[in-house]
C-alpha cells in the first residue's frame, strides 16, 4: 500500500499540469470588469465631424463594445458572427476601430457588411490603451448602467455567444 | 561576382541581421538623468502583454512600443514610478508587473514555493527518522542465538 502513495502523488501532479494546459495564457483578466465604461471622446469612423463619448454605449440598455481592425485576421474570422448577432437584434454592438486607417476600415465594412450601431475611430490606439486593449479582437459587455460586466478576449464564436454571452445578457435584463 | 566580393557582402548582410535588435528599439534621451534611470527601470520591470515573456524593454510588439511611448510621456511629465505602475495596472491588471505586489490573490505565488519546501523538508525528516529507528533496533537474545546457529551451519555446509 505504501508503494502506491507516490503513484497517487504523481497522478495528482499530472492532473494539475493537464488542467494547466487547458488554460489560455492570452486570457488576462481585465481589472476594468465591474468598473464604469472608461471615458473617451472620439470621432465616429463614418463621420469625422461627429464626436461621441462612452455614454453612448449604455444609452439603449446593455451593449457590446467590440474592438476590431481591418488588419486583424481574427476579426475577419469573427465578423460573420457579429453580423449574425446584429441581425438577431438581441443587443446593439458598438465598434472600436483600433489603430487603423479610416478609408481602409470603411472599405472593410462596406465589403463585409457593418454589424455596428456606431464605430468609434481610434487611429493612434489612445482609447484602446485606456480600455486595456492588448490583442484584437476584444469585446466588452456593458450593462444598462454603463458598467463593464465582462471582457471576451479573442474572436466571439457561435458557441461562446450561445453558452456564455446570451445567458449573461439574460441575467442583465433580469436585473433591470 | 568575385568570391571575395560575395564574401564581403555576406558579412555585411550578416552584420545587419546581428544589429537588427539594436536599431529596432530606439533608445530615448532624457535631459534629466534621474528620469532616464526611471524610464529604463520601468520598461525593464514591466511586461509586454503580447510577447508575454518579454519586458517592455525587449519587446518589438506594437503594443510594447505604444506603452514605451506612454511611459516616456509620463516620466517626462514628472510622474513617480509608483504613479506610472498604477496607471498601467489600472488598465492591464497586475499581469503587467514582473514583480507583482503581495496581496491575498498572490499569496500562493509568493509563499507557495516556500510552503512546498517546508513541507518537503518535514516529509524528509520524518522519512529519515523512521529509517534510523529501524536500523537502531537491536536483536533479542533469542534472535542472536538463531543468527549464530545459522552462521555456524553455513560454515559447516561450505568448508
């Protein structure tokens, strides 16, 4: 019996290391979750003469704030999912066009379709820095009071939308 | 192309490859040596979130360049080291610090290795004590008698 103890210890260690493999090192918890949407004043992507601020994000109840760029391959992968979500009309999606060129970004949306209720233009990444953006795409879930409730790092997948986003949204609506 | 010429060219190209990291990250000049030191120390102590095993001083990622610019501006504005670290942890969390603060969520990180070491030492001591006690047990007179007869028998078997 004594001889089996090291075997159990080893199995425990294996289980610990194996569960570590399943963690994604790119998913760094954001200190902004639970805090109010970070303040900004920035131009709209579609219209340089119009400036908007963070209050827009919670003006019509809960919303998603999706950080994207035309140079980001994972954003392209995610785009169909955002379009589908916008078509369902369950939650308004606002965009943050991060470190991009206006004309390129506009063409990208014209070509692929525009899921965003409005897109904030952030050519030098100033707004992104204040929001702790470090990898695009990132998506913030903002509640009706303007509090950041969750952050998704990396592309939204159909699975993530069904199993995580929609339940969270239902909970937010129940709070109302 | 003459061999000597191509050889010289390859040496030049190789030198370019070697010097690449040196000119990729622009050094910055501060008029105040104290600010220069603060800047250097901060970028060495802060971690790039994209290339997670590199400090801001080493990383060539776009984000690292942005954060270096930001730290540059803050240092020139006369902000303290603690101010700047707080500025970054407010946005990116403790993850940006290579030297995270001691608090409840980092106890395991800071004290875990010592706890393991102490646990290991205790285990080792118990193990060694058990072993030495087993060696120290003396034979009873009965056992000594038996041992003697066994040894004698052995000798008589193989003269």
